[in-house]
């Protein structure tokens, strides 16, 4: 199939022209499935209380597992401290960092702020509810919808491929090394995707124990990778909607054209209506962004903190440049760096569009307006001077500067740790 045929096929498959609500969109259904599979979709806010209760209990179970695994991983390193290699210890630490980030997101999904922001995002803020206001709003809605579909499919495929390679590459190595045959190599243990203290070495030395731990690691890897990707996808989809609203606001401001002299009474009345709609829309966007900052503030802080550790550890693990390391850690390294860059660029786009909105307010033909409209423009100008941005820990604006600082520090730590590994 050609690229055009694939695109047209996907376009037909994800045609949502008959949708009555954003909840009916197919990309939202994918997001709902991903978050529901880890008990993080707020079904109660959408009228499904019993399902929400069941998944809430499942979420508690995942929280218990997410607490236990890093603890057992630390115990594993302690017991193996005299024999474990530098790269094997890095692998265990990598799994611990991923699980801790997953744990934070599981806990966040139980907060009222998170649940309410998802409800507001889909039932109030989504551009679906604004597409019939103007022709330009409909155009922006279609554009953002197509971008959301593409991003959802891309990140879902990325998650599946990365999780599969991370989980099944150790299985392939065991098969290649003859660990499943009758004449197993002497003094060799089974390779697993995730290592932790199991109170017995049978899971690493016997075939039966290997399959038990292998079966446990598959859903564990799925849940963790799903939790990491799904929440980043959710944030990106919300940012797309904010970006779309800012585009509509800017277009509305630019629609007020200047004229020679002053506006007539009728023209001032029409401008007054447009300005009122812009002020109300801008207030609506600011209110939603503030709620997003409240809901995702801690999540963004932990995200950048853990990315500092994850990117550094991934670089260490992939630095051996063996086929095994590239297949196992290569996709994970790419995904971690890509998610860091992707989320940071998304936030930077919002900041840039916010500045463009400020410029559009400055460019308003206030000299043509009457006193009442000039006062409205002054109020709008004061509000537009406050940048629209989300903050980590309610303090640090996130964007390209934050991403650059994280990457520079990660590469610095990588150089130090790589030198230590060379000495060992």
C-alpha cells in the first residue's frame, strides 16, 4: 500500500464527523482504554459509578505493586552488591525509576483535581463545543482533531513496540543461549526483563521459575509503559486544545480591522460585542489553564526530575553499543528523550502563542474606538500580559529552557558515570 492509501484508510477509520460528543471520538476511546487499563480514567465523572469503583480498586492494587517493586529492586541490588555488574545495576535502577514515575501518576489519578480536569477538558473546553461559532473555529477544530489522531496512534504504536522489545528481548537472548534446551549452559542464569528480590533464586535458575516471573513481568511492563505514555499523551492532547483556543482568540482579535477616523456608533457596538466575546473566551482559557496547573503541577515536577535520572541511565545502558543493548535499551532511550522533548516543545508552543496573543492585543485599532471600548481593550491588555503557561510544582514554567537544562545535566552525569564504568 502507498502512503496515500494508508492515510486515506486511517482517515476513513477515524472519521468522527457523526460524533455527538468528544467522548465518541476514536482517539479519545484509545486514550480511555489506555487509562482504564491502569484504573486511571474517571468513569464516575462520566456517569459510570460501578465501573469506576472496580477500576479504583484495581488502581489500589497497582499502587501496592508499584511500591513493592522498587523496594524489592533495591533489596536485589543490596544482596547482589558484591557480584552485580555496573550495567546490570543500571538496568535495575532504570526499572525502579520507571516504576516510581508510574507510582506518582497512579496516585495523581486518584485526586479530585485530576478527575475534574478530565471532565472539563472533554465536556466543556474541547474545541468540539466551539466549532460551530465561526468558520475559522471549525477549521481549527478539524486541524487539532487530525493532529490528535496522528499523535495518539503514534504514541500507542511507540508504546507497544518499546514494551515488546524490552520484554521479549531477554526471552530471545535466553532462547539464543540455549537456556530452554535440555543441555543448558552451566553456571548461567535466565535473563529477565525486570529484576527484583524474590526470596528465592529459582526464578533466575530454573525453567519453571523463569516462566512464572516472565508471566508476571509482561503485565507489569504493559502497565508501567502504558502509564508513562498515556499520561504524556493526555497532557499533549490538552495542550493541543489550549493551542487551538489561542489560535481562535488571535484570529478574533485580528478580525477587528482599523479604519480612517473613528468608528461610528453602530461599528462601536459591533466591536464591543466582539471584545466582550474575546474577554469572556480569554477568561475561560485562563481559568482552564490554571486548573491544569493545579492538577498536573506535581506530575510535571516529578516528570522532569525522573527524566533527569532516566535519560542518564538509558544513555549508560545503551553506551555499550552491542546488538542486545541497542535492541533492548535503544527504543527506551529514544522514547524517553522524545517524550521529554515533545512535552517541552508543546509547552513552549503555548508560551509562544500566548506572546502572539499579546502582540495581537497591542495591534488593536484602539484609536478608532470610543472610550468604553478603549477601557475594554485596556483590561484585555492587562490580562494578556500574564503569559499562559503551566508550571511544575507551581513555581517553574516548563518549556525548552527546562528541557535544555535537563538534557545538559543528564549528559554531564552520563560522562561521569561512563568514566566510572570504564574504570570498573
